[in-house]
C-alpha cells in the first residue's frame, strides 16, 4: 500500500487461491491516477513474485477497465482467461434433493483421502493448506463425493474450489454441494454470497444461475511467467 499522508493512494495484493499461480490485483485512488503510483506498486509485486516458488502470476483486471488492461499488456501480461463474478439473490429458496449426504468441515484424517481422490483442480500446495482454510466435503455412505472452501469476510460469504469427483458428476451432487454451501454460509450470518466461474464453463454457469446466482462483472486474467 502507498499512502500520501493519511490518504491511501493505492494498493496491490498478491496471493494464492487454490492454484499454482499467484493472483495479483490492485487499485489506485482516482485523485492519484497517472502519477506512476501503480508502476511503483507493481515493482514491489514483481520483487515479491521472484522471491516465491511460483513460476506464474495472474494479473487481474475488470473487463471494463481499459487503463488496467493497457497497463497489464505493457507489463508483459498475456491473456489467460476470464471469469464472471456472481452474486446470489439471497431471497431465492432452493430445496435439497438428497437426504443421505453428509456435509462437514474436514479434519486431519481426511487429508489422505482427499489427496488420493481424482480432483481435477487440486495440487500439492493446495493439499498442504487444506487444514489452514475452511474446507468442507460432502460424502455418501462415507464415500467422498466433492469438496469446497467457504469463507466469510465482512459478512460477505465466498464459495471457492467447488468440485465433484468425476464418477459422481451428472447426478445432481454438484447442485446439492452448492446448496449445502449456501446454507452453511447463511448459518454463518453471511449477508451476501459470491463466487467466480470461468466464462467458458457453461455447465457450471448454468448450475449457478439455476440456484439464484447472477452475473455481476467480468474479470480478465493475464499471465506473466518467470
């Protein structure tokens, strides 16, 4: 973060959210734009990037931000993919369809079962962090079906990394896992619920819409590698 006295002129954040690549976003106060603020911040981000093990970072920009996209391209970013940010209509009520599923937060003894399962979007670094993040699984007769990560910050709930194992797809379990996640966040007093989905993932997009989620904005991701 960069301050001008007590005024926050700009910030840049760097983190890892369930993948090998680091994700970077930031913003500059309107009164401080075109003054090299983000150039200075991005220099600090690059220094941090080269200190870490990750070989790739993804720079995020709102699809409507021409200035943000222009900066990223000048910095060497190459288009990677786009995601919709979606918000749940909290008044929509969906009924659960299964009464034989268990939805619970993971414990240490679950780590091996999860690591050996055929999850497409789970790597070694994610497995190490499972117990450090609020990760939940859904089971049927003790058989692992799917997993997700739920977070609540400032009364806003987030659903991340929701995935059903390949052998259980197409049977309604993805919808059930989504609804159980929504219920869990509401019970945690979330006043709003968000998630992200790649724009080309039509199956997931249609599922989320059918459960009350609406597109909020589109975020573009650009890749920079070492």
